[in-house]
């Protein structure tokens, strides 16, 4: 009786049942359409803001005060954009999530957190655009190169400060309580050189019912955070396998590669914006030039369009790092069945059997089927695994 990775993979995916699979497919495919519709919504919002003439008027009033104009006009545009997009955001991020059982958050709490995150984004965004418009004014023709550097610096700063200053505003992070889970994870963390006090559990269930964990921050602020949804919904081996995956992201430096890739894409974006902006502005009936803060709605729209077009690149990078983190988990904790049963729990919000093109274009993780198959191939190649996940029965 030999082990068949293909059959084992199919058994894992089929264990979800046809109803859950159909629901996951509807949820995932609907998400792709939302990306496309989002660009149309963005175009409408851009047109409305340009038509309102408000950014132009504010810029005119602040003539001769370029620093103040860059900050205030950017803040105004970001605020108008958030406000006009709110009905769409309510549908995509709240009511749709509720309909698919992805969140249990009361509307009031969601709105409160939305208001807070919007306020933070407006202030930080306006500061970023103050930097950008200053570079456009002062750096001459090569402003787009410098602006790519600005993006890299800002992301690095956010990675450093985010876990300390921003994330605690939305969730409560606590050290993982003592017990067999903590003891096991401390061993894993120590092997990767991560201090034991960098493993946290957070109340992810406040916003989402997704089975998830993440690694965030860099240097002193780096930490592994497991959502309480994952902690309570997994057995010990599953937590070990998932933590092995998260540690894999950390030790392989995926974050830094991501920063480098994103900054390069940003530079390319600014280069294209420099050339295409006048044409795009005319399309929306605006006379702004790229250096005018009043032209920000158009720049933002172009960014959303470019983001959609660049998605296959960023998703491919992301899929590669996810597969690499799975590999790290398999190599270090060697729990292919526990990894697979944990992955199946994420299939509720990532349909596990997409078409190849769909996966390349839209998936930021390899499909669960592909990941489970890799784990099962690993199991076949390493037959003496101490894996007992299935006997313990993951729930
Ligand atoms: Zn990952």
C-alpha cells in the first residue's frame, strides 16, 4: 500500500464538502470582479472631485505657499475620496463580508474603526504627498527616481512603526499565554533567532472570522502574531505548522524583497505618470499639471489603474514567498498533514481549485490545492514523519 499524494490532496480539498466549496468559489470570484469594478468606482469618484472644483479653489487660495498647499489640498482630496467611496467600501468590506460569514463585527464597531483608519490615512497620506510634491518641484526631471526612493523610505518607516504605533489601535496584542502551545512555539522561535517575547496572539476575531496569522515589523519591532480565530480553531500541530510558515517569511527576508519590488514598481509608476498625466487630466476635464496638488485625484486614479495592471507581478512575487514559507515550515517542523489541514481552513475565503490563469492574475497565495499537494509530495518523499495531526483530529 503506497502513499498517493494526488489522492491525499483530493481528499483534503473534498473534505470541505461541495456546499462550502461552491460558497468559497462564489466569494473568491466575486472578489476578482470587485477589483475591476473598483477601478470604475474610482473613475467616477475622480470625475466627481474634479467637477466639484474644490481642490482647485483651495490650491488657488494657498498660492505662493507651496508646502501648505501640498499638505492641505492632498488632505482635502483624500478626505473627499474616502467620503465618496464610502458606500462602495461599506458594500465590499462590510455587508459582503457579513453575507459570506467572513465577519461578525457589529456595524457600529466597523464604522468606528473605519473612521479611525481613514483619519490616520488622511494625515499620513497628506504627509507623503507633501514629500512627493516637494520632490516634483525641486528634483527636476528625475523626480520620479527620487520619488521611488521616498516610497521605499515610507514603507520601511511604516514597517518599523506600524506594529508599535498603529496596529494596537485596532487590535489587542497579548503575549501568547503559557501552556503547551507557547512552549512549542518558543522552541521554533529560538531556532530562528526570534526572542520568545515576540510571539503574540491578537483578537483578530473582532474584525474577521478568517483563520490567519502574520509576521510584521522589522528589527526590534518584528513579531509573529496569531489571530485568536486560528489559535482556537487549530490543534497544537496545526499551530506549529502555521507558525513555521510565518517564521519562514521572517527568516527568508520576504519583507525586504517586497519593499524592493514595490519601490521599483512605484518608480516605474511615477515615470509613466510623468509622461501620461496631461492626457489623463484632460480626459477628466482637469487643467492641472502633475506638480499641482489639485491634480491628485487624477494621480490617485492612475495609481489604482496601474495597481490593477501590476497585480500579476505583485501576486506572483507574493505566491513565490508563500510557497517559500510553506517550504520552510515543512523543512523545520515537518508536519505536512497539520500544514494541510490548517491550509484547508483558509480555503473558505480562497477557493482552493482556481484555473491556472485565474491563479496567476489574482491569487496572492498559491491555491490551497497546490499548497496541500506540495505538502503531500513532501510527505511522500519523507515517509518517516512524526506527523500525528490527523490522529489528533484538527477542528
Ligand atoms: Zn504567508
